[in-house]
C-alpha cells in the first residue's frame, strides 16, 4: 500500500541545498540530492549520490573550481572544468571558462564555453589487445590483396585523366 518510489531524476524546482546571492563559500562542497547556487563558491563541487544528483548554477551564481556532478544546469558562470557524467544544460547567457566533459549536452544560443567540449562515452572502450598467437599470424601473412588493388586504381586514374584530356582537346 505504501510503497517506496525510487526517483531516477531529481525534481526540478526542489532544492535540498540553496546557496543564495549574498553567500560566499571558500572550500570544497560534496553534496547529495539537489544543490542550487546563486552565490559565490571558490572550491571544487562534487556529488556523492551516483546519478541522482543535480547542480543548478543560477544567473547570479559564480563558481571558481572543478565541478563533478552527473547532472548540471548552468545559467551563471563557472571558471574551471565541468564533468557532467549524465546531462549538461548550458542556458542562455551562461559562461564556462574551462574544459567541459559531458555525456549529453544541451546548449542554448548565447551560452559560451572557453575551453574544449569533450564527449565522454558511458560504455567502456575495449583495448586493442590481441593474443600473442594472433599477432604472430598476422606478421607472417603476405599482403597480396593490397598490392593487387593498387594497379587497378592507378589504371582507372590514368584512363580518367586521358578522358578528361581528350574532352579538353576537342
């Protein structure tokens, strides 16, 4: 009857922690849930609650430091790298001076990033690893297929050049 609902996304508009316009914080912040910053923070910001955390930087918000939060919405200013493992939303007039690492990016017209935009894949990439036997077999195989294709390409290029020259001569 009273089942516990697990919310996969934080509620928009409901902030667990609020840093208002007149607040200045120096130091790192680690939070869970939803954090709204409209003040000034000088330090790194990270979340502890997996993918369920949301950071919103308001229009008056100013952060100097690295941000590592799964979901980030920016209206204000961040000076430092931003790591959004799930979703990053850059609103109109937002500014980021630093590299941005994201999985999903929304960027409104008027937003600016002075740094690199780096798409991060969620799936792990496999290394280009081959067993020792496979690498030995590849070095012993002759490259007959590649040498057979080269003369065909050269002949077709020569015939195309001859056709073009004959058209020009007419």
